C-alpha cells in the first residue's frame, strides 16, 4: 500500500467556506435541518500526546488535522478515561467504563450499554469501522503466562484453530456492518497480530503493508460505498498509532531525524511557548510544571544515548504524521462524494502519551517476525523497523503532554486530557477556528450524535436492559447555545482516581494520597491545596466514593 500523492484542498475548502457563508444567521437560530441527518466520522488516535498536533502547539506536521481545526471548533478541557480500553468503551456507549465491563484492560464490552453503531444503525444509519477494537477479552494460549505456544501465535508461526476472542464480542456483532482491523490492542504495524475482516482472520498482508495506511484505505473505501446508498453513516476510524511499538515508514521518519536532538526539555519549552502564542493557554492559569520522567535526565546521557532517544521521538512523530496523511485522504473522499459539508468529523485521543516500556516479549509482544527474524527490545538501536520494538518513555511522554503533568493511565491532566476537534461545515455555528473551555468527556459523544441524528436513547436494546446515559450532549455548544454541563466528572483506573467538580479537582495516584487543585487558576496541577482545604477534600472524596459505588469502580483507601 504505497502512499498516495496529496492533492490540493482548494475545491474542498472553498466549498466549506461557501457553505458557512450561505447558511448564515438563520441556521444559528434554527440549527441544522432535521430532514438532513448528518454523517459522523470519529477519528481516534492512540497514546497521542496532548500537544503533538500542530493545532495544539506541536511541531509534528499535521496540516490536514490543523485544517479541520481551522474550520471547526477545538476543545481545551476535554477528557477521556486515561487508558485505551476504558476510553473506547466510554466513547462508544456514553457510559463510564466500569458500567460496561471495562474497569480494567482486556475485557469484553458487556451488553449493559449499547454502542453508538448499534443505536444509529437501528435508526437507519449505515455503520463501518476501521482499526483497533480492544474491547474483547484477550487471553494467552498457555494459561496465565505467555509461553512458547502463545509466542508462536503472536509471531504468526502457529496454526490458528480458534478466534482471537469470542466472536460475539467483535465489532461486527456490536453494530458495525463492516470492520477491518486488529481485535487485540498492541500489534506489529507491518504485520499485525489479530487482524480481521469482519470475523474472518486476515491470514497474510502484502510486503509493503503498513497498518495506519490500511486503516485509512478501508475508511475511504467505506465512505465511497456508503455515500452511494443515500443514507447517513457513522464511521469509526480507530487508529493504533502512535501507540508502541514505534514502527514507521522510513520516508516519514526522515522528516524528523534532526527534530529532537536538543532533548525533551527543549521540546517542552518550545511547545509551551507556541501554546501561549496561539492563545490555547494562559501562563497565569497554566504554569509550566517541572518535567517528570524516569531514569537519567537529558544532561546525564552520553551522545549515543541522546541520539537513540531523539530517534525514538522521531518515530513517534512520524507515526502521527502518517495518521494525518490519512486524515487528508478521508477528507478528500468526503469532499469527492459530496458528503463533507454535512459530516460531523471528530478528532481525539484515547489517553495521553505513554511512558510504558517493556523490555521482553510477552502477552501481546512478539519475539520474532513471521519469517523468524528476532525482535530487539533492549539496548540502543535505530527504531522504526519491524525488527525493533521501541518506546518513547516517560520524559518524552511528559513533554508530549505539555503543559500537563504525568501521562497515560494517570488521572492527572496529562493522562486524561485530550485534544478534541469538531468539524461540521453546515451545522457548526461558532466562528471557524475558535476554541471552547467548556468541560466535556468522551461519554458525551453518544448523546451528541443521538441528538443530532434525531434519535432517542432507549431503555432496552436487543432484549437487554441498558444503563441510563452518563454523558451530556455537546450539541448546544456546536450551535453556540448554553449547555447544561456536568456537575462533576469522575475517573478511576488501576487505582488512579479523580473527581472534577466546578473549579476543583481531587486526584490521586494508585495507592497515593489525595491531592487537591484549584484548576480554575492552576490547570496544570502545580499547587496541592489538600493540607489547607480538609473539608473540601472530604466533600469531594465522598462524591467520588458515591460515584464509585454506583458504577462499580473499585474503592481505594
């Protein structure tokens, strides 16, 4: 699958501008024509740093996503569930992950909630998905451990006589009419494990295969098929990138080979400066915290180690770049099929950049390529190829999440804060390119889409009682109208926990004490006020515990 040449956006963006002018003030009062239900395209990135995208202060080349931001609305206070599986469960159901079986990773999405695809399909929408599912229970073949038989399975070197998970949990059985992508969460981008087309395993891939491109191509194919039907559609584009392993095409890596030679401190400072210049943050309310990491800091590294570290971040950037190229192809397909102007495009991430590092093969990490070449995990190497398994690590992850603290899996802002871009030429009323500081959460996408589609949320679906929605529609914000927001938002993952209520946030690391931040004037969580505000800590903790008991989240001391 070779990279296609990029074609100009002139036609596309002139038509967008024309539409915005044409609808004028009348739409601001009436909203979109209910007879013309919009299409929905959700583009989810995996382990994206908050500031990786150009429109959020990054140096990575993301012109296509940046154009969506320039013609759309950016959210600066939008949240996810801090980890891959939980966020995907919440996004698709409008519920907290604990309510639908995803209190921890690698479990089945239960029938306690319906998916967006299921409910929109029941309303006459076409539905399709390309990319990572990660909402089916995944188990090693050798019992609790990833033994020789399991590694052979991961390496594509064993006979497959069973599915990757229970077939009834696959996307094709949760509302999607078509799905192409991996069922498991971590894959080799050049030869993915658990790749399926519907329920059929994809036995082999072409020599020039690259997963991000395949996800894009299947998305474009679905758009062209569904556009011919004349009915609205929902497309879920669930990228694996830039989740480790760090795999990218050489031509993409080359663009960033020298970009990170000055280290993570320099990167963070430059991104912070751009965010201030862009008006995304105010230094008075977003002071830059101390950079966090693990192991030797940049100044303590020798030249060879610095070169290796900068190369790791270069591959991360290349992976984001390739996703953006795919976004360009998706937008062109929407424009060419005359679907763009009435399509709600949403771009976001499932959690912050990841500090994770695994130095050995294991549960979801192969030991060899299909043809028997060993995969290198340890030491210094030139990352990006299929025979290496690299990670950016904690320092780069924290820098990628500028201006926030921490990273993936934490309930601090660096773990659960995501960019969110909404682009909808015929329906979006706020000035193109504007931002909103209105708090929101991935649970809000379900009620938003249902409202815009003119659909109701049922008490039952397919014979199952389903839980009442936790999310609140974002549609009023898209129409520039007042919105009844959340009185509080709650978080819990593997012992990390938080509650945001008004201007305050109570948060703790796993097995850690509560910390309290007045995020209205300390959005980057630099001044812990827990010792001075004991009554407020007690009140917020009580709120969190009541929520945890209600949704089935584990309580912590």
